[in-house]
């Protein structure tokens, strides 16, 4: 069954003291377009993320985000070189100016450059196995939603195809009635010319073939959105030819109805992967 392109999936990631939330959002797009919102340093795993996504989706604009919600906040370090310099100058000043007080530990810690606080960055290589598992769960959630949308689209498109076949039967019935009437009114030569001018059997046969082809594609399990749009264009072309060749009020109404339904199919095909 076909899949849609709208979906959402999320999963929590836990790797020791590191916790994060993965979210994947998918919307319509002509091609597969990936957008990454990952923490600093995660550019090195984008290709691996892309490979995972491509196993699930072949079309759509997909946004992958990872938000780190919990991690070791800061890493403290003492600058021994700075401490040595402070103490050297302090002793020199004490001796030169006969000062009494000495620097205490609390005094040293407050001095600029003695204690350095660095933000802890998450190493993507260390957490990749857990990140991959969580990402896979999020992709499965997105895929389930896309499949549900595909089932809904398939149901609607099959209904449209059935109504199109009804309009085609009306045209075929009207064609027979018109030919029977004209055969009574025209001479043999006039009737043959008229029959040839309004003959739409070839176009009708192709239109019915495309309807069947469209129906088969709707039940396909691979990405067929572009193929559906192509087949719908061919339906439109055959319908236009039928309308231009067979100038009749009832047929014209059927052609207008067919065009409307084909346009709806084309719109729906834009939502199919």
C-alpha cells in the first residue's frame, strides 16, 4: 500500500548520564530533502543518519533533531601555571613592600584564570549505538503515520477512480445513442463521416487503461508518487481529446466531471511518497 509523506516520530535516548530526545518530522516534497538539527560535533554522523532515513523514506522533506536534555554540565580544571605566577608575584610584593598577609586558597580560587570551567560536549561516536537505536524507533513512528495517511489516500483515490468509470460508461452510452439517432438522419456517406469525426473509442480505451494502471500503483508498496502524477497527466490528455472530438452537451458534462476528478487525483498524488 502507498505511503503518505506527512509523519512524526520521537524517541528518548539514554546513554549513561546523557539523556536526549529525538524528533523526526516529515512533510511533502518532490524529492528526499533532509534537514538536521543536531548538537555541536554531530556533523560527523550525518551521513549515517541519512542512510538510516533512506531505508525508511524515499521522498519528503524530513527534519531530524536531537536535543540533549541532561548531561554533565561543566568540567573544572585548575591552571597551575597561573597559580605559580600569582604566588611568585605575591611573594615578591610581600618582600618589597613588607606586607604581612598571605594568599589563602579561597583567595587564589577567586583570581581570574585560576579555575577554568569548560562545557562538556557530547561525543557522538561514544553514544552512536544508542543514538542509532533511538533514531530507528523514531523513524518507525514516523513511518507508521505515513502508512496511515497512505491508506486514507488510497481509499479516497479508489473512490474517485470508480466514479470516473461511471462517467466513462455514460459517455459510451451517449455515443451509442447519438450514433443511432444520426444514422436515421444522415445519408450513409454523411453518417460515416460523422462517425469518424466523433470516434473516441481509442481515447476511451487508453483512459480506462490508465485508470487501471493508477489503481495498480495505488496498491504498490514502493514510492510511486511521481508515477501517479504522470499517469494522471495522461488521463487529462485523453479526456481533453474526448471533449474536443465529441461535441455533445451530455458528453461535455461528463468530460468536465472527469477533469475535476483527475485534478483531485493529481492533488492527492502530491501527498504520496
